[in-house]
């Protein structure tokens, strides 16, 4: 303890005080009983390096010496130049700093007494200032005897007692509170009910009652639609089935753990906004008969029952939504199958048309006097091959039409996923769309069918062209070959 180091010499008029961010001690010693230089060195070394320490000595002639670890000769000179019967006045001041989530307390009893001497608003403001420097949690390293106690975010433990474990995300909770409720003084009192929710306590803890009071008023503030602290009054509005206004005297608040339970229920899991709306609906109706500070377990049970009914309605809508999406996906798969078979139907119709044309030609020759072995004349050959070229052009048109229709289906599928991204969770999307397995399988099937139909169609046209050329009395390929030969002869002659 720091006080024990100070009392290691014979001293008079010891006065110790510790406020939130400052520790001060003053005492006197006779010059004839002046301590050695190491006495002050031990005091300095006991104090945390994150804190700023100033030790001043003043004699009766008002000479002042500021102690320094590197000025041993200066200290000796100050002592030697003082008169033998003088009393030296010593003042120790420690300005405490928050560094890496740690903060020092050198005299816990004096620290607590100072806190208890403040108003509730001043206490809230003091802790808010500390927690702004350590936004997620704060460890109070206590350099005097203490039984450990802690809240969700603040830990009062003996110095060097080891590490602490914390699962509470204070930064996220602050953000959630800002989104769900409007606390007018939040910039001044940036603290949460959880900061004062004692999780480990000890008997006769002098801070328990104060912490419970702050926890309760903050719970009310973050349950309400809007609230503010004005002097010693906590005022707010709860907008639900009806609008309920309340005004509480901060100093008269009595602990009610149900309020913290409601606050905690709102901000843990699920949709905080939906849960807050339901809680406010129930509380606004209940507060027609009693004060908000007097609500009981029945209110909490009613809130949870209403929320369960709300979830059931949501589940019904949710299942209907998923069924609609699944139905759309099924229709999309059916359409793509129809487009694929449509390409085959067009090929069959085209083949029927070509054979119908050839059959008509043959029938016309049977009726006429022309012999059957001379059906594919020069004119008929040209006409049939023009039909085959037309069939190829028709193939190209059908292909691009098919490609356009399939691309539109894929586009609508992707657009559906994007449209439901804000409604369904990532897991729901994966489950509903089967991780795109159906779409990928569908695309592979369509591509395979498309390739097969195109190969068959093109192979048919090539085969038909060859057959016509073979049966023709005046095949075009011979005329093309003769024409090429004539052109080559003319070029050679020149």
C-alpha cells in the first residue's frame, strides 16, 4: 500500500485523498528526522508508470524542492540548507491515466468515499469520461486491500491479480442503443446499464446500491423511445399502443431488476427494433396503472408472450415467401426445358418442310413425262440447295433466338437473388437457391442439348447437300470446279 510506504518514517499531519483521476497525500517531517533519498525513490517506484507523479518539499521559509529520481545531490542540498528546527511539508500528487484498458486506484476507501460524496449525475459523468478512454472494458488496478468485484465491463481487482475474460461487446451495444432509443444526454453520459450491472460482488460493498441505482435509470432510458436527464429528474416518453410519459427523481430510485431484464432482452439477439416496439407497446399500456419503476415479472412475461406471437406470424410470412421463391425457381427450370425442346421442334419442322418439298418435286415428276432417274435437274438442284441454305439461315436465327431467351431466364434468376438479398439471410438464400446447384445443373443440360441439336441440324444439312449433289444431273460443285479452272486458265494466259 502507498500509505504504508509514506508511514515508513515518522510523520505528522498525514492527509490522504483520492478522487477519480487524482491521488493526493500530504504530511510533515522534522528536518532532523529527514528520510533518506531512497525513501522517496521507493514511493515513486510503487506508483504505476502510466501515471504522472509530482513530489514537492517545502520548508518554513517557503523554499520549494521538486523531487527527482536523478537529482540526489539536489535533495541533500535542500535538506542541509534547512534549519535544524524546521518542519518540512511534503505533497504527493498523482495524476492517473487510462492506458491499455487499465486505471489505478491507490486508496480504495478514499476513492469510494469520494464517489459516494458526488451526486448521481456527477458519478455517471466521471465513469463516462473514463470509459470513453477505454471503450470496451476497464480494469481498475487497486493498490490497496480489496475483495474483487466486477460489472459486465468494469473490473476492480488487486493490482497484478491476472487477466480477465470478457465476452461483452460494449462498442456494439452502444451503437445498438443509439439506433433503438434516443437518450438526449448520451454524449455526456456515454455509459450503459451493463457498466453498472454487478456480476461479482462481496458483502457490504459500498458501491452496490449506487451502481444499482445507475443501472436502473439507464435501463429505463434505453427502454424508452426518448429520454433525458435534467438536474435530478429523469424524463422520458414511451410510444406504444398509447403514449406514456414519465418523470422520476433520480435520488429516489429503488432497485428493480425487471427493468434491466427488459433492457437486456431487447438488446440481446434478434431484431432489437422489433423487440423494443413490442416492449414499449406492453409497458405503455401497463403504465396507465403504475409507475414505470414499479413494473414486475408479469410485464416481462407479457412482453415475451407478445414477441412469441409476433415470431409465429413472421414465420408464417417467411415460409410463404420461401415457397414463392421456390415456385419461381421451379417455373424457371421448366421454361428453360421448354426452350431446349423448342429448338428440337424447330429442327423437326424444318426437316419435315425440306422432305415435303423434295416429295412434292418427286410427285410432280411422277405425274409428268420426265423419267424418274432425271429428277434432280439443274434447276431442281439449285432450288433444293437454296432451300438447304435457307434452312441454315433459319438455324442461325433459331440459335440466336434461343440464346436470347435463355439469357433472359438466367438474368431473371440472378435478379431474383439480388431482390431477396435484403429480405432473406445469407443462409436462407443458400438454402432456397440450393447454392445455385439447380441453376448450374440446368445450364449444363441446356448447353449439352444445344450442342447436340446444332450438330444434328448442321450434319443433316451437310448430308442433304451431298446427297442432292450426288443425285443431281448437273451438280453445282462441278460447275464451281469448272469455273475455277477457267479462271485459272485465263490468269495463266495473261
